[in-house]
C-alpha cells in the first residue's frame, strides 16, 4: 500500500466501510485500509551517519556541505527517502510532497580554536532555510557538540546541512549524523 495523508485514510474508511447493509465490506477492502494505516502511522526515515573522523577540514566563510568522514547510509524505504553518502544529502521522492519532515543533525567537532564559531544551516534544494545553530570552539582536545533540529515541508528535493565560519578555520569533525523523518499530517501542507 502507500503512505497517505490522514484525511485521505479517513475518506477511504468512509467510502469502503459503509453500513454493510448489502454486504459490500470485504476482506480485501479491510486489508487495504489497514495497510494504508500502518504505512502512514510508521513514517519512514533516512539517516546518513559518519563515525569516522574528517581531520583537518577547512571551513571557509561561504556555506559548504558539512565534511563527514566515511559515511554509512541507511535507508529502509528507498522509494520514498534516499540518502547519498557521497554527497551527504537526503532526497525525498515527489510522492512525499506536502508531508512535514523532521530534520536532526548532530556533530562533534574538535581542534577548533578557543571561541572560534562554526555556523550550521539546513538547506533544501540548495536554498537556505531558517534552521540554524552555532558551535563555539573550546580549544584543542576539548570537543564541542552541535545539535540542530528543524522541520520542513517536503517538496521532493534534497536536504543537506552546510557549515561556515566568520573567519576561515580548520577543525576535525569527529562524528556527524543527519536524520530526516516524514511526519504524518492530515492534509498536504
């Protein structure tokens, strides 16, 4: 079956499950509705995870996709969400357009000069969104963490996280993860 907006599932229930005076409710129609409910209630997610360090990464004043080490891409439903470990992007299919999606980015950075600032921002289809966060360096051997959480309306385009610094710097990205999850909604947003 397919992931549907909640209002579409409600309409399907109304149309397929009449009062059953004529005995029109069948096992097939029940299976169809139950499968749609299950597919819509357990939203798919996609993660791009990196546990390998990306040492000595240059971070400039222009936003660039976060440099991750060797990435592992996990993707339970490739037809809906696809993670590209080489480009560090998650792309949603057109079928997800109008759904709300949750974005969570986490990273640990080391060897960032004391009080040096890194600015992180979520981009959708190459366009900056309002979701930003900063990380302030604490000096070598004192890792700093970044947690960036946001929500976007899916439009079937790539999502990535980019980083910049007011003054160019070098640092080590110890761990990084980008997780995108679709959230069931009543109707397209």
